């Protein structure tokens, strides 16, 4: 189906920066810069500078960033790691694959972990906390870091959806031991294929990640330090991402403008909850524009029928899949969110006229 307003439009995004992307492509291929070359190093330096950390390490995916961060945190068999009940399954999978046990905690009205429920989930086995900065909104890192300091816990930020988002003026991914990033094509900074990264101020974590991503080998000396992995960020993707990173500040401004248009056009609909929260100290980047209504399924069908492409994160909580063997301690907010939320088109490719059409279509449904 061809939508009047697509959820994302990667071909149009490419056309917006075509000359720069094409130039990077030809530079990399003409030089034969295929694996671990200058483009990767340059992107890592620029990403670290943007986030506000000393180091960045390019990896193959956001999952790899989480998994390696768990290993760097020392998570092993018998350790527990606190994760939100409402997130993508990769957050919990990284804990499991490092040997740990995810302990789930419900989320709040802003879709991020409910900081008032963290302490009741802590046990003598708790090793770390993974706050997930969902939909472009950083978690309450002030409260989380206070709890972590109190119980001597490692903090690894799953910041995959919130590049550029801030809490009290500090960007997500710069608070904990490590920040984890995804450059999956439809993320706020997406490649033309998968990709990820770790940001950190800890030289030990950066060094360990660089070794683990390339089979545990120090490429300069040939010495092996770990049984590692093959999860290096491709050099060509790094070149593309570095170009997109230059545009990101303007793209964030555009997302915030679209969010403001949605708010102005929809805030008077009583049956609809919008992702604008009164709590001070947060600057969101709107990776997703998530709206909430008890009529979610009917609204979703109506929007699709009228040419508006939407996305639902996630219609079923990940812990409800029996094969994953995760403990459901009762998460009413997560259950309600899975029944009630959908994401409207939010990308820098759509124009104001398309945004107005989305608003008009939503309003038509609620009439």
C-alpha cells in the first residue's frame, strides 16, 4: 500500500543528502577503506563529542552494544539486572546472554522505568540497572544514579531511541558506565543497514569493547585477550552515519516542530493522551510520537484505511512469551500501554501539509 503519510521514507531522506552520501560512498570504495579505517575512527570521535563522553566504540547493532556492556559490567551467572517491563526484548536478551537474570520493573506514564519501583526489586544479587530511554525521552537519571550509588550498582543506559535527548542539560548515554546506541535504519540516526555503538567515559570499557568487537584481538599487536565476537561497525556505514550526524541537530529541531504541531492540533481531544509531560528538566527528541487511547485498535485501522502509516510498540509485552522464561511479577502500566498506544508518523521527510492531514484524520475519527 502507498500511504499518503508514510511512517518513515528512507528514499526521500537519501535524496535530501544524496550528494554527501554519494561522495562518501565513492571515497570509501575508491580508497578500499572497508574495515576499521579512518571513517570509523572519525565517526566515533564525533559521536563521543555529540553525546558528551570521552569515548565511543562502533559496533554492529544496538544489541551488541548492550551485550558487550553487560560483559564489561561483569554480569555473570547468578547476577540480577533490573530492566523495564516495557521495552524491546533485546534489552533483556543482552542480560540473559551474558549469564544474568533480568528482573523486570514496571514503567510510568512517560513509558520509561518507574523510578519509585526500582528499590523494591533490588536484592543482594542485583548487579546493574538498565534504564531504557524510550521514544526519544531520557529516563529520570537523577533518581536512577542516586539509587545506583546507594546500592553500588552499575548503570548501563539503553539509549537506542534517544540520541540527543537530555536530562538536566546532560545528554542520555553520558550518565552511566556505558550508553548503548542503535543505528538501525529507522532510528533517529539510522544507517543504510544495521549498526550500533557504546559511549563511555571509562577507558577500560572502551578498550574491552574494541577488543571484543573484533574476536578479542588487539589489531595492532596481534595479541588475543578474549574469546570475542565479530560485531564491528562497518566502515562504510560509519562514513554514512558521520554525515547524518552533522544534520542531526537540525533534524531534531524538525522533529520537535512536528511534535508541537501534533500537540496544537490534538491536545483538546479528551480521549487522547499525547507524549508531552510536565516534568521539568527533560528535552525530548521524539524518536516516536506515541499517542494513547482506549480505542487504539479502531484508530489504528482507521488511520491505515485513510492512508496514514502507523506503528505499534508493542501489542504484546515481551515477558508474556513463554519461550523467553521471564518472570511476570505484575506490570499493570505495561499491560495498559500495550493495549492503548500507537505511534504517528514522525520523521524529517514529511512536510507540514502531511502533518496537517494526520491531525485532520485523527480528529475525524474522534468525531
